[in-house]
C-alpha cells in the first residue's frame, strides 16, 4: 500500500489539539475558569503529544501553552 500523506499522519494528532485549544479559549472568554482549566490541561497534553510525534516544533508548543496560561491567569 502507498505511504500515508503528511496530512493523514498529522490529522489524528492535530484535530484534537485544535479542538481542546479552541474550547479552552472559548471557556476563558466566557469567564468559566473551571472549564477553561480542564480544557487547558487537555490542550497541553495534546501539544506535548504533537511535539513528540514531530507534528509541531517544541517552541511552537511552548508559545501556545504560554498563550493559554496567560488567558487562564487573567480569569483568576
């Protein structure tokens, strides 16, 4: 069988990461600190997974984590 494309390899890692990031930021905008914290934990886990699979660069993951935690800290 032919080799999977980059998109096919990356999508199972990327899709949940994007979803959790989006949910976290939406919850933060809505002022729901508890849900935002939950989603942040999931998003951070997905970011680490994406780095380990080589889908995104480690600095990109750090920047995204930083952005998420900044928004969470504004809620507290």
